[in-house]
C-alpha cells in the first residue's frame, strides 16, 4: 500500500493544477520558478528578492516574518524539528496503536467525506493540512482514484507536495473542493486564523474535515497550544454548516493517555510510560458505552465534518448545541 501511495503522490507532484493555484503567502501574488527556487512575482514583496527555500525538492512557501518557523530550519534535511515516523512502523508507533487502538471514526468519516465530494465534482481537489504522515484512518484519501490531493505540512515528506504554514495558506481563493485537517489545530498558534484560511481556499459549498483533541496531554513539546471542547470545536468552525460531528476517542482513551502521562510526569520517560499504559488498553474498549453530554465532557477529542457557509452561525445557538448532543 505504501509504494502505491507514494507513487500517487509523485504523480500528483508532476501535475500542473497545483502550480497554477499556489500564491505568495505574504502578498498573494503569483510565484515564479516554482520548480527551481520559487520567487514572488510582485517586485515590492520581500520574497521577490529573497525567494523561498526548497527542501527535498519541495518549495517552502512560508512567510517567515509571521510564522513560528524560521528560514534557518529549512537549510537542510526535511525541515522537521523532530524525528518523525511518517510511515508509522516504529516500535513506539505500534505500541501506540495497540494501547489506544486505530481510528475507525476517521475511517468512516473519510468514506463519507469522499462520497460527498463526488456528489459535487467528478475529480475533487483536496488539500491536506498536516499531511506529512497519512492520518490515522485517512488511507482512502490516498487510494481513491477519483481524487487529486495536495499534501502540505511544516516539513517535507514523501506524502507532501509543498511545505506551508496553515496560518497563511499559499493558495488562491476558492481552489479546493475539500480540506482535511486531522490532529493539527492543537499545534497552531491561532486556530481561528487557520480555519479562516481553510474557508478562504475552499470553493462555495466546499467541505472540511477536522479532528482536534480535547482531553489529551501535551504532545510535540513546544508546538502544542490549544484544546477544544465539543462546543468550542463547533464555534471554531462557525463559518461552516455541520454535516456530522462527534467524539474521536472517548473517556477511556483519555484515561489511558492520563495513565501514560502520569507515569511520564513521575519520570518514566517516553518509552517506559508507553509500556506502563499498555496493560490498561482494555479501558478504551468501554468507550462505546460512554454517551451523551457526559461522554463528550470527558472525550479524548472531536471531529467536525462541515460545509463552507456564507455566514457564521448565531452565537445564541451554542448553549442548545451543547444540550442537543447525543
Ligand atoms: Zn509576495
């Protein structure tokens, strides 16, 4: 499956449609020499002179003046601050899978997301934000032959076509049919700004799918900034109409995370704390029994599948939104 996916990503990389859609993240002007060393075509823009870095043959279209990421991080390697297991095959990744389970919620939502995209377009174009690794349960995005996908992340990987900071997406308005943003919004400085950008690059009636943690401890160290309740997540996507929303990982998953992080806080370290939590994996098997408001009050995270709307929801509906959840 892996070589099939990377072959598809290589084929997408060769196509021209995304080259036409990219814009300067500072001034939104078209770019020159996207395949060599990209420059902004606007002579008054800073990036007309300095241009953008390239890592592993992928352009780094970040406005460094407003980003948490520095130009210096992209002088060599893939631009990642951490060692990353993008293929999810390391012992740590496998232990994580065993303790916390796979993401069946994402798998079912991914199928629905694709089905809805196909109702509106024969060849839907999807932007993946945080696509350095294939998201848990998101395989179908990479294997469905009818999709065109553009993977982006803050580092280059075999699954990305370019490097971007989601606070300023380097694309023209309304070019995507769908945006997939899974386990990303906790890692951005300003989630509201990122969701506004998602709204901007989506065409009218375009779809968004997001998964964001609620009761999860800090991961990715200094690059972890926010958590959302079910209501907070809905309000974050206030410029979208809701198709489906709910829990990703219930109170059981949250409790097993807590056991792991309790051991870690006592000094167990990353690897040992994974082993300490492993015997408690069965707690998450009780999650299907958790329900309603009490279930969401203690959930590990939430998903939101929505459609781009022309105006935001009314703040007055929010208390009822909480009361109505199942
Ligand atoms: Zn520019």
